[in-house]
């Protein structure tokens, strides 16, 4: 349910919601980014996640906890700048 915009590749400057995440292939599927097969069936195109930018993120309690855990803004380590000066 995250909304992303594609920045690179053939489908750049397209916006849409993430419909599926294919973790084995490192691809995400975005709505309205599809291709028609020879038999007329439409299939989603896999886009690499590094080529998209999140426009709107859906946050629930599990995702919020994960982002807090991965927060790189907090300082780690024993010493601060005051201790070394």
C-alpha cells in the first residue's frame, strides 16, 4: 500500500501503489505498470526497489517498530564528542 514513483528505466516518472513484493528476485510490482503478453494476458513488470522513491508510506505498528530499530540518526558507541575534546 506504499505509493512510489519510478525514477529510472523505461517506466520512469510513473506513480502507483506497490501491489506485490517479490523478495526472491529483489523486485516490486506496481499497479498500472504492466505488459501485454502475446495471448492477451497482462502481467506486472518487476521494478528494482533502488529505482523507485517512496512518495507515501503506510505505517502500522510493526513497520514503525522496524524503522525505530533501524534508525541511523541515533548515536552509537561509548564516547561522545565532549569526551574526546
